C-alpha cells in the first residue's frame, strides 16, 4: 500500500490533501502555465521568432523545440574563438557584396566631407594662422559639424542594415539590400537615441584613466545587433550580454578591434607615403581615395564579427540559436 493514496477520481472537486497540485511546481516556484510573477526580462522579447526566456530558461514544464538550442553546426553560435572566427569568415564570404553596397552609402560621403573640411580649413586658416577671423573659424566649424552629422546618420543606417543583411544570410533567406536599408532607417532613431548617452559614457570613461572608457567601448561593441534584434533597454542589455561570460566576450571583442586597428595601420602607411609627395590638393584627394578603399575593406571585414559575437554572448546567457532570428509566421 502506498504511503499517500491518490485522490478519488470520481470527485474532482476534492483536491488531494498531500503536497502541491499535480499541474504545477511547489508553491515556492513560479507556476508552470505562465511567466514568473516578476514579469519578462526588462529588455523585452526579440523582434523575430519565439520569445527569449532570460537566464532562467523557459517556464517549468515547457520545453523549447530542439532547433532553438544552438547545435555545433549553428551558423552563428560557437563554443570557442576558432568557431567564432570561422563563422564570421563564412558570413563574410556569403554576404560581402551586399555589405560593400550598403557601406558605399556611408564611407565615400564621409571621407569626402572630411577631406573637404580639411581643404577648407587649410585655405581659410592654414596659410596665416595668426590672423584667424571669426568668419573663418565659423566656416570651418560648420563644415566639421555637417560632416559629423551626415556621417553619423549614414553610419547608423548602414551599421543596422549590415546586421540585417547578415541575419538574412545566416537564416538562409534571400538577401535584400533594400529591405535591409528600410529596416536600418526604422531603427536608426533608436540607435542614435541610445548612442548619445553611450558616447558620453565612453568619453567620460576615457577622461578618467582611460580604462573605464575602454571597458564601455567593449560593452557596446554589439550595440547595433542589440538595437536591431531586440527592443528595450539596450544599455543594460549590453552589460548583461558581456557579463554572461566576460572572458569569452572579451576574446571576441579584442580580436574585432585588433582587425580594425590593423586596417588603420596599413592605411596610415599608404597615406603617409602619399603625403610625402607634397601638400597640394591633389595629394589630399589621393589620400582620400586611399582612405575610402581601406575604410570600406575594414567595414566589410569586421561587420560579421559583431553579429557572431552577439550570438555567442547571448547564447551564454539564455537559450539562443539562429532559429530565433527567423521571421515569425
């Protein structure tokens, strides 16, 4: 005879007198049929696919389909640096042409505006810096401001569109540059809105012993992917992703910046060689052309590293795979 006899099945109105009800966990845990009492994570569900359940996993009694747990063959999620590098390179091979197209929207205009401001500054104040007029200074600052605003807007749109192109490639959908740019435009206000306080954080951090600024820069490396694929508090979410596994995240972020710096070093060598010829306008134009080529190459090369780093960081915090990025039916 069992220690606790079951309830009478013919009398459904009489609950069992022992232990918790059969349909849920003990009273000290959340119910199996709904989310925890404290609500969903503050950053909200992802924009595509099934919701993410946060660091605690799905509710008790509910199992995600197997495809929502990253497998060793997942196109984005990897277990180590080598896997992350290989996935980034495979994405680059698959999507470098559309990535180049969208970066052509931002890189050449920004480089040309910068060169124009440089030439204007040289013409206005470079020949006689001791007699700078207020009008000359205003013109130079105006040109620099236009370059900064236009370059910032274009860079925001393109960074988001580049991530969308990579999501299309990773999920096996047809790559549409137009659709990626439209979504980039829609999410640009959010990226700029989050980017302003983040830029201030980085600047202040660099001012105070440099290290805090470098830390903030590492935290927000994956910000474009966070803003594109999630809704909510992008700042706190970026911190959560980094701290899910700091060592793994920093390994990817350091390589990302190392590759970017390598392109800058090589570009500086070429521009220095061009500048040695002279200081004429033709030299500035040639240096600008070199800058466009190397900036384009750098932007295309490192863009996949952002998405794959985001995927690895998110998978270390909660159940995540490329299947989450499939559009909801």
